[in-house]
C-alpha cells in the first residue's frame, strides 16, 4: 500500500508541475513579447539600415570675434556666392562700420599661395611613399 501511495504522489507532483509550468509560461510570454504556444521560434528580425544624410553647408556663416572690450569683428561668409564681408561693431554706441567685401572664388581656385612647410605637395608625396611601403609589406 505504501508503494502505491508514493507512486501516486509522484504522478500528482509531476502533473501539478506540468500545469504550473504551462500556466507560468503563458504568463511570461506576453511580458517578454514571445509568441504564444510551446516551441515556437520568434520571427527573424530584418536588419535595420540607418542612413545619415550628408551635412548641408549653411548658406551663411557669421563669426563674432572680440578685438577689444568695445570693438567686435564680424565676419559674414556667403558659402553659395563665395564672398566674405568684414565689419567692426562698436558695442558702446552700436555703430557698425563696413570694412571690406571680397569675392573668394578666385582664391579657392588656387592650389597654394604663400604656404608654410610642410607644403601640400610634400604631404602628398609622403602619403604616396607610405602607401608604397604598406603595399610592399603585403
């Protein structure tokens, strides 16, 4: 009789464990976002691609530089027209004096003017030399 009681207790314990497992798994699945049911694989997640747009150059750039406690230099650069305007602002009385305007398009067409060492051509030669060294190693 005693053997029969232990066997029945084991069957009851296993049955209760299975029911408890099924109930608990149903409770946990919605919380974790898993699909309902047993042994179901989650659907594959497609890879996401993040595209960063190139930064757009602003049409205008304005810089305020203090020259003294009373005078500020204002530089305005028009990036589309390739022009620079330069002003002095007197902060004590609000006076604004236009000093100069310049079209910088021709300046930007010159590769180098009055450069200091290392010259851009020297840097390019060094980069080519380093590239040849790397290629010879591999």
